[in-house]
């Protein structure tokens, strides 16, 4: 039931037929004529036809190798490392909060603000490592880290990755994406950021919502936004948010999202 996502590892152009993007479906399913979005460029297209194992098919599922004939998508606009996804399911960004573990065999520690090469899906980009609670990670250590990317990557929570040194093609660590953040990590906000991330590590939905709304002071947020950022299933997130609206803890703004009621009343009382 997950949204369709497929990392492209080959692209080909055929005279009279058009562009074909090739990859292994990561999640969901794809049917002929389904709309698609190419990321990070944002190009809107659709699946004109599908082929698996050299045979035309009407539908393909997660785990299958597939060739997708794309409608009005020039081959010059497509390359290895791009993602084909269901529209609205994922957005590319320059920030990733991750759970990183340095390999035991790594010869050197990873220092705070060190640059590495990040491999996620078929994408490769340079990244700045911001270690949230330490100045360095020694071999075998695990910690929460923010990657600040040189190029945008269309990732979701739960996606796996590995990292290498910039000029040495040897894996030194890896892990999973924990959250797609909206802003850069700052030590001044660590007291609110870290509890949220640790709740996500532990798959603690109630704890995450508690900590998130304690620190989210700027605007209402929707269940869909929270689901995409954290990886919690939309149905579970909606159920948790709905229960808090019913109890009076949150206020719902008619499809625009929810806001903590106590904070809303506090802000309202300060207005003339």
C-alpha cells in the first residue's frame, strides 16, 4: 500500500518510441498511464507502457525490475540517481536527520562537520555531517546526525544509506533516515529536537507527537505532513491527532492542520 517509488539506474532513448527509465521498484505498484513525478527536477509525466523481463505488462510491483516508457520526458532530462514517484508522495530536500553507525573496521573517526559522500538509492551526493551530541564518532559508535546535502535528494524516513570518504571509495558507515527536517539542526534547539528524534528511533508515536508540538510554535500542521516527515503510517498519525482534537488538547483548522490549544489561547491573549 506504500506510494510508488523507483530509483532510476539506467535511461535509454528509442527512435519512434521515446524515453525509457529503468530501475527496481522500491515500494508500491505502478499501472499503465499512472501519473508520475521525476525527482528532484519535478518533471510531471506518466507511464505510457511498462515492461518487465522483456515482456510488456499492465502493472508492476515492488521488487520487480521495470522499464517505464515515459510520456513527454526527454532522455536528456533523465539520469541515474533520479527517482520516479507517485505525485505528492515525496519531496526532494537538502537536509536529512539520520541514525548513523560507523563501521567497526573504519580506520578513523567521523568528525563533526566532516564532508562525506552519501549513497542513497541510486543517488550520490556530497554531504556535511553534523553530529548532534558529540564532536566525533569513533569506529563502532552510533548517533543521531544531520546530513546537509550538496544536491537535493528525494528520500523518506526508513530509507537506508551508506557513506564513504570523499576521495576513498570504501564504505565507512551507514544507517537509516529518521526524519526529513524542515530546518538545520542548531544546538540552541537541541532540547526540543533530540527528544523528537529519539522518539522516532524508538517508533514511539505518542512520544513524538508530545515532543513535536511542544516545540512547534509557528503554524498548524497536517497529519499528512507529519506522516511524510517521520514515516509513521498516515492512518496511525490521523488516529493519534484525531484523538487529541477530541480530548481538547489540539485545535483543528478545517483541513489546514492542527495546533496546540494551550499555545493558541496563549497567543490569542497577547493580541490587542
